[in-house]
C-alpha cells in the first residue's frame, strides 16, 4: 500500500491549496459575517476545473477522479468550509447528469455546471421528509410535453441563487419509492417561489426553500426513466457524501492547525499553554481523529476511482470525518479559551460550520445505521 500521492494528484492538491489561500482566505471572515454568496469564486473554481474531476475529458471534465475531487474539497474547506459546498453543488448535479442523463442532456447542461456559469443545486429534502427520503410529497404530473411540479423543498443549498438543479418528485406514488423521478430543472420559469433560511453557520453558502406551484418542467428534462429517481438519489448522495466528508477533514485540519499555533504562542503561568499536558492530550486526540478520518475518506475515494462499490466505505468515512470535524472544532475552541469564543478568530466559525457535517448528506445516525445494518447482515450497503 502506497500512501504517497501520485505527482498529478499532488499538483491538483497544491493548486487548490494555493487558490484557497490566495482567493478565499483574505475575505473568509467577511464572507461569513456578511452571508455573502461568492458567485465570482464559483466561476473561478470552474475555470480551474475543480468541478470536473468526476467527468471524463470528452464531456468537458478533466477525469482526474474521486481522489482529486476529495483533495480539492479538503483544501477549500480548510480555508472556508462554506465555500467548499460550492464544489458539491456543481460537481454533484454534473456527475448525476453524466451517469444517468442522455447524450443531449449531457451536451446541453454539463458545460454550465462545470464552468460555474450555471449555479447548481439538488433538492431532495422537504418539510416532512428529511432522512426518510421516500416520504417526500412533491409530485410531478405529466401534462402533455411537460411535467407539472407541486410541492416544497426545504434546506436546499443554493435555493435562492441557483439557475438549475436536480429535483426529486413522485411521478407515481402507488409505486412507493420506485415512483420517484429525477428532473434537471431550469429554475427561471414562473410558478416557483424561493425563500432564504437563516442558520447557525456556513453563512457564505445560502440555504433556502423552493415552493413549486404547477411549475412546468419540459419532459425532456426527466433524467433516466420515470421511477429511476430513488436509485439516482442514492447514487448521487454517495458521491456528494464523499465531497462532504472531504470538507469535514479540511475543517478538522484547520481547527487542529489553529489550536497548535495558538498553543505555541499563548502563555499562562509563565509557560506556553502547549506545555500543559492536558492541552497536549487534546492536541493528540485531534490529530488522531483527523488523520484516521482522512485515511477513511481517501480509501473511499480510491475505491470509487477503481470502479468498486463504495457505499459502505463512504458512510464509514463520512461518519468519522463529521465527528472529527465537530471534535476538532470544539477542542480548538477549548484551547483558545475566550479567544476561541471571540469573533476575531476563525475558531468560532469552524465550530459553527462543523455542526453541518453531522446533518447533511445523511446524518451521523443514518451513516451509523448503514454501517451497523451491513455488519449485522440486515441490509448490505455495497449491493
Ligand atoms: C446547511 C444544510 C444544507 C443542506 N443542503 C441540502 C441540499 O442541498 N439538498 C437537500 O435535499 N437537503 C439539504 N439539507 C437537508 C439535509 O439533507 C437534512 O437536514 C438531513 O437529511 C436530515 O434530515 P432532517 O434535518 O429533516 O432530520 P430528520 O430526518 O428529521 O432527523 C432528525 C434526527 O433524527 C435522526 N434520525 C432520523 N431517522 C433516523 C433513524 N432511522 N434512525 C436513527 N436516527 C434517525 C437523525 O439522525 C437526526 O438526528 C441541508 C441541511 C443543512 C442543515
């Protein structure tokens, strides 16, 4: 087993690292404070090919693969976790269109997503349907050359800024989850209202509600066949879960780096606070959680790159990474003391942003459920 990154991937990692330091870091605190969606950064990351790792060159991507996508996500999140979300909002819908869309859809919609010219989203969650995806109520009824969409999606990243996105809705409720379909909808037509939702963290990444009222989607925007939606949704979540897990290790790393730097500077009782064994204990725990999570995330990415099933491994990785992010942010805040609680330092932002990783792309409990049910033989994750 080789833990060294191949040269090509090390270059991608450096590119993302340097970009994040130069373009994202200087205004990270302000972007967070002012809840600024950085459309300019969406475009710049598109120009650098950050959304195209999962898409082959002939379809406009760079085909560098899942590990490259993971490295980019980690480097961006280390500097500003909320901006990392932009990567998943472009790359997620793009890979879903690539895997399940027809040739015309790929040709028409992939360029906008990959360049960042078309802001993307994916809408699964509803007011009464969170972890239980199949309990969604939104319906899409065929009406001639269109489907008429009715229902409300909530907690949707980019809801207020997206141009288009993957929307899941029932076309045939009698088929239970096999009656869900997926659409790549243009979001500029009449019949849609959008509302922003305020939240604890990730302020530079808008989250909101979409309400569809007889919203007409042309039939050619159906992805795959009617009834493919649940399968598409699970596959989509597998991919976005990986980017999310990578974001969580980036955030854990940022918190650990900040804590180590601070412990080497701050003095109390005539000594650097890093000299106190209780703080050393915290730093050691942060490092172990972060590094263990990183290996799990890279393993999942590497399996995906080899075309192997990785549902189980990505759930293990996402669980470990979300917990590492929350632990490291919480621990960094302890090491910083009052300065951690202050908005002058980024640690309070890490703390707020870290919580989202325990909820999104399948909560921590949902990952544990997948892992344990696989082990017990109730429901194999890699089917
Ligand atoms: C910042 C942010 C961005 C988001 N972006 C998007 C997006 O872009 N698109 C989108 O579709 N959704 C998005 N979501 C929604 C997110 O996917 C859901 O919040 C998530 O799936 C959990 O659903 P819920 O919040 O309704 O919690 P619920 O499903 O109501 O769960 C509540 C609690 O019960 C636990 N629980 C639920 N079921 C079980 C079970 N069977 N066993 C054990 N415990 C269980 C959960 O782990 C959780 O702790 C976003 C959410 C946030 C906070």
